[in-house]
C-alpha cells in the first residue's frame, strides 16, 4: 500500500519536472519586446469567453519587415494532456503557447505575462470600426461566424485603431483558447485576437 501511495505522489512530481525540462523553443531571434520603433508589430489581445471582458494584451515587435501575416497552428489533441502553439509563419516566431488538459485545466505558458486592460488607452469617440476584410478563425479558417460581440470589446482601443489604419486590408485573426476540455469549464476559456500593423 505504501508503494502505491509513493507512486501516486511521485507521478505528478515527475510530470511537473518533465514539463519544466521541456524545450519550448520560442525562437526569439525575431522578437524584441523593447523595439517600439519597429515597423513590424503584432498585437495580441485576450477577451474572456463567458463575460466578453477585455482582459489585456501584449504588443510584439520584430526587426524583420513582412507584408503578409499568417499563423501556423500546432495542435496536440488532449487525450489527457494537449497543447496549442501558434507561430508567426513568415518569421517562425511563437505568438502563443498554451496547455490543454482533459478533465482539468491547462494554462497559457507563452506569453508569460500580458499587460492589463487598463494599460491600453481607449478612444473618446462613439464610432465603431471593423476590419474591412473581416475575421479569420485560426482553428477553423473556412467557417464564418459573427464575432462582433468579441470585437466590440477591443475595437475602441487606440492601438487597435492605429493598427487598422496602418494595415486596413488585414483580416483580424482569432481563436478560442479552451484550456479545460472534457468536462471543460467555459469560465476558463478566452478569445485570443491578433491584429497586424
């Protein structure tokens, strides 16, 4: 009986050590958080799935200019433990990495932190702007849906307006991050939005 108890204690510890030793390979060669003068930037924003509350975001700056912006999806199905990694295709740089746990709850691993919502200035006008070419669901690019309830939470941000003005023909990219699946709790879920300048 003691051996079984020891195994039950050791298995979670081994998993945690294994995760800590895992090489996430973020490819930061192209990514410079401090380069605010860069002409190539991507804005990542997070909106709560159940309340549509804007929770914050982060701005990525890159030294290499690119005209196009495509995102590669590396999805590991959560038989027990899964993950999703989103990569800026043209620069092979990680934009997002999160774990997904069946009958549990994963977490966003990268970015490690984001700026809080109050870090973002809001325009003082009542007008509403939309991306001219609409939205692209990264996980299901061939589906169409009404994302206006999510977009309304971020379209008034000064940064979003600036990005849309500098790159008016872009498609805003988004996906629903569900770290808990199986008996998943929607209170754990977030919409992740990407806007390219």
